[in-house]
């Protein structure tokens, strides 16, 4: 088999694995998990009728969404109204391609990195894709020819601009420590050595401020409570997707959960050691499988955090959201950058 064909088959296998795990396994269960977490926090059962423990409720919801009538408003821009869900869905799907899911695995003398695209501009690629996804919201909002939708789209654009700067600066600090833009290098840096000889070399210990900033900015980038101003049902009915139904509404819904998964993966990768964990072996096939389990366990912890916050905190007013982004997070992210630069200069990290 030629090296080119072998590399192509390897890439297709990785893509199939990610789509199988994320789309077929995780997404339906995340819908069930969110509703069960809501029931737990609100002291009620949650979905428990369809299937054992309500596990098939998500499948029933998906089936209902496919069967619902897909309505296009009379005065909407039909082309853009149709294309907008794809604009937001595609970046959400491709973001996961640069995330290392586990330690490299060696099979028949061939070392296979468990990442679809180990590009040397990993974080820049991530920030570029998150910038593109907001266009799907704005296009869909404008194409709907609805004032509530348009206000939601404008809010989304302002929100992304406000919080992407802080998120980018927080991510840059982790790259300074690792000395590379590759996410695999960031994880390998955290997997070796120790911080002050005691703690794991995870960036959350050396850059706690940057970690908190990145998590807050991730909440804002994914339009999750308390930053869900673009859809604020109490004010804007449903915001940018007010005029969407059926499969196209389902695409927006799916993109939200994909962004949730991608953001959780990035938090685990940049600040919590990625697939690494102290005292766990990473060599061989068993070690590689164990590293994948560790990575997805960390990812699920952050997904649970997103859901916990949704049913715990109230929504910010829009002026409060802007103040937090520009007056609090941006100066603090610059301070974190100086702190990290000092640690690198003094060779503490």
C-alpha cells in the first residue's frame, strides 16, 4: 500500500471515529444528560418514560424534529435562510479535527497520532473557525426578516467580538509556555515535568487567571447561560432562530451542542493536560486507550459544568455582558499574559 493511500485511509478512519463518537454517541446522550441535570437541580425526575431511564427520549426528540414541517417565512431571503444553519454547523464539526484525543498509538511499527490534523497553527485555526461560526447566526437572523431575529444576530456579533479577544489572549499564554502553536505540543508540555516539583505541569496551576478567563469566554462564545443574550426568550422570543423550524432548527440545535463539546475539549487540552494524567502509563495500545478515556472524562466534566451553570445562574443584562468583556476580562487577560511571560522568562515553567 502506498504511503499516500495509507495516510488517506488513516485520516478517514480518524474522521469516522470522531463523527461516530461525537455525533452518534455523544450528542443524543448530551440532550438526555442536560434534561436529567435540569431535573436533578430542580428536584424533579426529568425524562424517564421513553426507554430505560429515559435514554431514548433524545432519539424521540430527534425523530420529531425531522418529521416537523420546515417552514420558510414568506418575506425571508430563502437562499440565505437555508444556508445559514450550514454556515454555523460546518465550523462546529471541523473544530474538533485539531484536538489530540489521546497519546500516539503504535500499530505494526507505525505510530499513529490520535488527531485528525496536527497542524502547526492549531490555535489560530481554532480562533478562525469560531469567528466564522457567528456569521451563520447573523446571516440566519437577517435572512429571517424578523426584528427579534435581527436583534439576536446583532447581539451575537457584538458578544463574539467582545469575548474573542480575551479568549485569544488567554490561549496565547498557554502557547507561550509550550513554545508552539500545535495543540499536540501543548499537551506534551503539560504531560512532562511538574510545577514547583509538586503539582502536575497543567496550565491551570501556573495560569489560574487565564484558565478562568478562558472558561468564561467559552461560555460567551457558545451562547450559553448566563451569556445567552442572542436568543433570550424572555425578550426576543428565541432570537436568531425565531423563524426556524424542523430540520433547520435542528441544525442550530446540533451546532450549539457541537460547540459545547469543542469548547470542553479545548479547556481540557489547553489547561488541564489534555489526555495526560499523573501516574498513568501512556505507552502501548493499552496506554493509548487509557489516555483517550482520560481525555473524554475531562471533557465530560466540563460539559457537566456548562449544564450546571445553565440551571443555576440567571442571565446577564446586555450592558453587564459588555462591561464584563471589555472592562474586566480584557485587562485581566493582558495581566495574565504579563504573568506568563514573567514565568517563562524566569524559567519557572
